[in-house]
C-alpha cells in the first residue's frame, strides 16, 4: 500500500487515473493526460488553453487534491469569473475528500478547522490562511496569501467584450500576482478558453505566463499559434497527422465537431475549439454574401426546401456586388418538395431619429427553418407618420403577423406610435419590443453567422438591386456605408466595425426572432446525438456542480442521474 501511495504522490497522471476510477469515470483521454503532465511539470507561471469541454476545471480540481495529497501544509487559492463557480469548486473538493478512502488522511481533525464553501482546512498545522480558499475575480483578493493560485476560466463573455472590460480584467490579474508567496515552489496557473480575438491570454503570454494550447482539430495554419501548440500535438503533426483531424477522438468525434461548428459559427468555433485568436480576413469577417441564397422570393409561399450551391454556373454575375473580393451572390441549385404558405412572417424595425442614421424595416418569413427576406425599406426622417404608415403598408403587403421593434431607441415611444396607426388602419398585428444588452457587433455576428453557414437565409433579388440603388443623392463613398451587403461583408467583432449598421441590425433582429423559436428542436437533435455516459457526466459537472457532486456521493448511474434532474425519456423538460 505504501508503494501505491508513493506512486500516486510522484505522478499526477496516476493520481488522476485513480481518482477517475474512484468516481467510475472512463480513463482520462490523451489530451487530459497531457494537460495533467503540464500541470505537474510546467513552469512556475503557466497557461493552459484547451478546447471547450475537455474537462480543464475537472482536472484542475484533481490537481488541487494531489497538491494537498503531497503536502497538506500548502495554501491554495481558486479564482474564477464568479464567486459562485469558485465556491462550487471548493464544495466539490470537500466532498471528494470525505468520500474518497485514500484521501481520508486529509480530513481535518480539529473542531476549530474551517469547513465552508468559502474556505476550508485539511489536516494541517493551524495557520492564518486556509488550505483552500475560493473567490471570484472581482472579489476581495488583497490580504490573502497562497502557494498555489489557480485562475480557472476568468475570461467570460460578460467581462471581456470591450477593451475597457479587458483592461480591468488584466488589472485584477496583476493584483492576483501579489498574493503569491515568495517561495521557490510557489506557482500560478491560468486555465481557460479565449472569448475574443483580443483575449487577455495573449497579454498574459507577454507577461511570461507560458501557454500551451490544445485545439480540438489539427490546425491548418500552424503559424497562427506562434509555437505554443502542446508537444503531444506537435509530435502528431511531425508524424504526419492530417490537417483538421480530430485531436482527442475519445472526447469529440468528427461529426460532433462538425455539428458544433455549424451551430455556433466558424469564428466562434475557431476561438473556442481551435483556440485560434489570429483570425484571417476570411475569419475576421465571417458574414459572407456568398453564403446567401439569392433568388426571386414568393410573397406568400415557399418550397419545402431550397438547396444552396457555390458552383460557378450558379454565380449571379448580373447583380452588383459590394462585398470583399471574390464574394459573389449565388442562386439556388434546387427547389425541393411542395409549395406551401410561410409558417410565420414578421417585420423587424430598427428605429432612429432624424440625421445620418436610417430607420429600417425588414420583412422576413420563415418556413421549415429557412428564412426569406422579401424586402427592406429605409428612411431618413426618423419615425415620422409617413414613415410608420409606409412600414405598415409593407406589413399588409406581406401578411405580417408580428411587428418587432428595438426598444433601446426612444424607450418604447416608437411602439406606442405604431399602436396608434394600427388602430387607425385597423390592422391586427402583434407588436413585440426587443431590448439589446449585448454589444452590437457580437450580437449581429452571433445571430447571422450560424444561419449563413447553414445557408438558411434566402434573399430576394430585388433586395440586392434596391440596396445598391438606394441613397442616389449621397456621395458614392458614403453610399456604400448604408448598403446592407456592404455592412454584412465588413462586419467584425471590433467596436464600430462599420460606420452605419442600421440595415444589418434590422435583419439580425428579425433573424434572431426566428432562430430563438427554432432553437428548441436544434438543441434536442444535439442532445440526442451526444447523450452518452461521459458527456452526461461532463455536462452535469459544468451546469450544476452541487447537483453533480451529490449524485457522485450517492453513486448514481446515468439513468438515476437523469431521473433526479427530471430529464428522463418519459419526462418533459421545463424549456419545452
């Protein structure tokens, strides 16, 4: 037994394997073993960037226990984006100490020992600092000391979308550095997944936090990674691994990754699964005119399905193009099935005041998950009576059922004016207000990119012609900025990516209305395909750590866990 314990102390990978077996989990994957090896033998300051869902937090929790397993006197601080997530990690570690027989020597023997979700002690000498302390990145960091600091997924969309947010986050990271004890074996570790092309992890690398990167596929362009690819993957590449091959097939299969890329969009996939923050122009500008289907759109009916094709013979050369070089419009390859009325038709309105901005109305229908843009109208007189009445005439033309209005502008005044005119014109149209709370560029790309990648947006030829001919009295260089398809091709995640974005904003608002409705069936398809034992464990861990730890304590199998969560096959989830 002594030899076994000694082996567990010497090799974190063995410890991880034993802990996995104790929890009835599959053996760690090759990527997880490689991450474990870097945690044990890496430098004093390091970064681990790995694809979403690899189990970074899980492995890090095991590393905390291994550190205490070797030296119960160590002081460890866990910092996450939120205090709740950090506390959940602390609770999980406590339960593992209690329930794992060969970790029983870590249980505190003194009644005075700390044992809370904020901090706890193991069987060690009394000390001012707890053995493990959890805190959110925005919490009170000063006044603490730690021999090992783990900053786990501190960069999330909510704190990194703007330059100001990222600067604040970097300042908090600087404060965390001051907490580290001045010992030779003290270490500080960052684990995470980039959220933007301007991720703070780039800045941390400049500050001597040595990164290693584990993408989900073998990169096509190794130069984008600047020599930080994990040695394990570099060895695969040197031995002839094919570009875009799956790097950890025990975690994700090729079909699953293809599905995720389609659902989240190319640029997000490159960030969160490929860890590629050096996007090319093609990736930096993810919304491509060539991903649209351009044809004549019937005002009342649509076929069962419409097939996109980028064959040169489908290129529409007579239509004017204002996209990036080589970005052309394409007609459909085939219309399939029977023609039937649209499932729903809406008018999406992006209001503006008088001035250089436009009030824009987009008329959009949906059938069988495919969206159809019938027409777009733009006005420079704000929300005058003439403008609102003209928008309503368009609603009557296309049989609009819902009028979608952004309420950020005018604080609901525009909706009230529309209601007055609806009463006068005796139109029965439901008015729905939307309020955006996400940065505009991210919101537009996150909405449109997955739809365009799947070629689910059909645009009437007349929209392209109208868009190009609009604002004829404006100077040519200014006219471009107002055009929908110019805005689409130049939209990126940089703040103020395009000067005028009213037309693409109105389109994105309408598309989001439909994709939110259709997301339930899409989510169900994904769940049905990936519902196996390992994925169930990982997803439960990420979604609700308290619940997951409780299931482990009671040694529940997968079906028992499903029943406890209320998502067995005979039940209906609350989101349906």
